[in-house]
C-alpha cells in the first residue's frame, strides 16, 4: 500500500497553522496540540478557524484580567471601543465589556443583536435597554464585583458620574477604581493574526503610493491628489483612511501636518504624501516625499540627510533597544549636519487598531521595544517658508531586528 499523501495546505490551512503556532509559542496549547491541529487542518475543517479565533480573544481577555488583578481589582470595565474590539472581536459603535474571573460579558444595544453574537465569539452578549455602560455597572453590582477597574484615560467626569449613578449607594463606595493603560499596553505587542492584518494594510498603502507616482503632475490641486488616492484606496478594499490624508506641496511641504488644500502641485518643489488605509480594522501609515521638476542642490542634500536619518533609525530597531535610542539614531544624523532644530516632532509611534498607539519613539523615552511591536519611523525636516520633507515606514520588531512593512521606493524621486 502506498504511503498516504498529505495534501498541500491551502491558504486558509497555512493561516490556521500560523495561529496555532502562536498559541503554542505563548504556552496556551501544548506542542502535541499543534500536531493534532495540523492533522485537523489538513482535513480543512472550518470549525478549527472559529476555535482559533476564539482562543486568540480568550488569550487577550485572560491577559487583560490578569494585569487588572495585579492592579488590585477583581473586575475590569472596558469602554474604549478599540479595546473592546481587541478583546472581544465586536466592531459595533456602542459597547461596554466586563471581564471578571471566568466571565466575559459584552453589553450593546438592539441594533447589534446579530452582529454582536457573530463577532464576539467567547463573550456572553447582553442587549441593554438603556445605556450599555450603566447596564454593565448594574450587572457588576449583582455579580458582587467589589472593585472594578475602569479606564482612566478614556472615561470622562460625566461618564464616571453616570457609572456611579447606575449602582446603589452601598455599591457606589469604592466600586470604581481608575486603572491606567491595562489594555493599551497589551495592544502594543501584536499577535500573528494582527501582524497579518497590518501587513495587508501596509501593502495596500504601498500599492497606492506606486499608483500616485504615475498620476502626480503640476497643476493638480492637493485635494484632487488626496481624492484620487482615497478613491483608489476604497476600490482596493479599504474600509476607510487611517486619518485625514496629508498632501503638502511646494512651500506647504514645510508644514509637518499639511492637510490637502486647493493649493496646486508646483512645477518645481516637493510634494509630501502621508496617508494610511484601514483593512480589517487595522491601520497603515506611511509617508513619501517626491520632487516635481529639477531640484536645487540644497533640496537634494536635505532629502539625502533625512533619508540617512530614517534608515539609521530603522537599522536601530531591535528588541531590547529603548524607544529613545531609536529616536536618537535619527536625531544624531540630523544634528551632525545641523538640521536637528528643523526636526520638530518625535521619530515615531506604535500603530494597530488606532493610528497613535504605544510605544512613543521620542527623545529619552525609556520604554524597551519588544518583538511583535509595530512602529513607525518618520523623521522630517521643515524649513518654514522654504520647503520640508518627511519619510515614514512602518516597522515590525522581529526577534533580531526590524522588518520594514512598507518597502515602497525611498530613493530620490524626481517627477
Ligand atoms: Zn504618517
Ligand atoms: Zn505616523
């Protein structure tokens, strides 16, 4: 009898294998589980994907609760929507998620009955008749939660008052405890599922930039450039743009945040494009600066120094390195050529479900980079009234260094 032939894994199988590998690496699944799953995967059962998805969310919820407990609470109320999505999978616009030992309950309203059940795998769904947060607070009181951590960074004074009003006078005292950055710190390190989604968004961003190279010409308004890019993004499957597209041309390139205006792309001068797309909830962010027509030598020189600074910072990315050290790698290049005073912002930021996440890559930042973080590296030089430019990549922190996720051309480009 000939030996059984194992069919080549399909794309979906390969994705499942990657997810299972992640669970093994994080200790949730034992090694033998990996082999068992591989067998199941080869049978190509959809159910495996659902289970893996559920395990991803379960792992995130377990970590969030463990961190919250270490801060002295026995329950966690999550109201910041990107955090709710990260922990439960739910993408609706109104939600509160409660985590207590062994339980995860998602509160939302009647518009999301079907969607919440489909998306929030592994969480119990409660459709609230009044405010989702108030219902969540009442539920916690009934469930005898003694100290509930709430997100100090995203809860307003009015929000906290409403939470207090929702519970009885007795429960009100001491129930709500502010906790900081519990979920946002977890979100800084991306798992393999998230990295896959970020890669896809970054790669769409690169395709869009390449398309713009053949489109850009003098006389187009910045808004027309932004509109064309955004139309192509939507046609490419983007759910939206990560932020308002920046198109800064000519003298306006000296504005670090030059939103597109009716100004026209000049015959000679820089055009900076800073934009990102949202795919499957995850954001991309990249900047390229091109030159229209023939450049002055000083423009070419400054471009080369910014590129050198950007590449030095990308090369400095590695696990164990501090965010401040990566910032200094870029800043020191510009300091050497006396351009550092024109570099008026930080070197980069984390990016994922939101455009500005931790870690922050700025001068003297002590936070240590970890494998799985996705950050931007974006030094720039801005000379008011003259010109400016910035070059930005997204970089994944790997086991040994950094991998650029936005490999579009950075070499001097004259159109
Ligand atoms: Zn950007
Ligand atoms: Zn950025």
